[in-house]
C-alpha cells in the first residue's frame, strides 16, 4: 500500500503549528508579568493593612493605594521603610 502524501500540506501544517507555538509564547510572557504584578500588589496591600492595624496603637498610618501597595509588594521590608520615611520626611 503506497501513501500519496502532499509534502506542501505537511509543511504548511508544520509551519502553522510553529507559528501558533511562537504566538502563544509571545502572549504568555506579558500575562505572567501581569499576574506577578497583581500578586505583588495584593501582598503589599495586605502588609500595609497589617502595619496600619498594628501601627494604629502608636499613631502610625500609611495610606493604602496602588502605588504604595506595589512598592511594598515589590521591595518588601525596604519598600515599607522607604514609604514610611518618605511620608514622614514630606509631611513632617
């Protein structure tokens, strides 16, 4: 039994699958960055909320907004210290 295969069709399918693979990789990288950005923002917001909860006993309040949450989420404790120092240097 002889198979009559048109190699142009096989090459077209292979090229289409390769193009689909690269397009998927191209779209997945920004999605991963966006998920990491949301995750860091949520963690920073939770950390700021805990600091405001505990710091309320001593009169320490840091506003929770997207900018402060992202700074604290990305930088961690140094970001929290940065926001704290900027608040007290700028607001006196």
